């Protein structure tokens, strides 16, 4: 596996065209005797807050696309939650946080040697209410065992298991 942070959004560059995957492509993972990559869907929390630098998370979310890799950055010095994990777009803009329970699960799995990949599945909303865009962002988080390769992850992304909406 190529060296990268266990919280790195992607193991290799992703192209928007790859987000339009055909369902059922390739053999089922169980038939191929490969590492057991799993995935979980979630919503990013704190999407309507401003970032510490004053930048608008809603504007950053509005630029995200389905299939875009996201970076997960632990914030052990966060005064509100020592287990906080910030979510950043591929453009380097913070778009929110993993919710508390999911962040704890990610930290626990990371301690056990798992790696993670995180991608946008869908951006919803966009209605202007009280000066906010009210956008939400849905993500998929892949839990990647330590023996998995970049190719294993790419195969998993291509096999039709993930709903890219």
C-alpha cells in the first residue's frame, strides 16, 4: 500500500467520470479472496458553521462533486472534542466534521491498523433560507484493512457496491 495518512481521502486521484460507475461491474469481492474492505454512509456534521478562518463551509460544499475524495484530519487539540475529525474537500477547504460516534469508530479502527478512504456521494439542498444555503453533504467511508492494496480499493469502488446517487 502506498504511504499516506490513515485519514487520507483517496489512495489515487479520482476523476469525475469514475463516479458514474455501472452497477454489478466485476466479480463480487467474496469470490475473489481479497481483503475485506467495508463501507459506511454518513452525513458530514457542522456544515452550516463558518470555519475558524471565516470561510464559508456551504460555499465549499457547493463546489464538491459525487466521487470526489475527501481528507479526514484528526484534531486531538480541539477544545470541544479531543476525538474530533475534520472533513476537507479535495480543494483543501474544511466542510465540517465526522459526527462524534463515527469519529470514535474511525479512531478505534485506525488504532487497529485499518486505513480509510472517504468520498462524496451526494450534495443536497441549496435553498437560501436566512442567508444560509442549507446544503448537506453525504459521504461514504471505506474501512480498508492493512493488507489491502490501492488496486483492492479501486476494485471495490468499481464493483457496484457503493451508491454514488
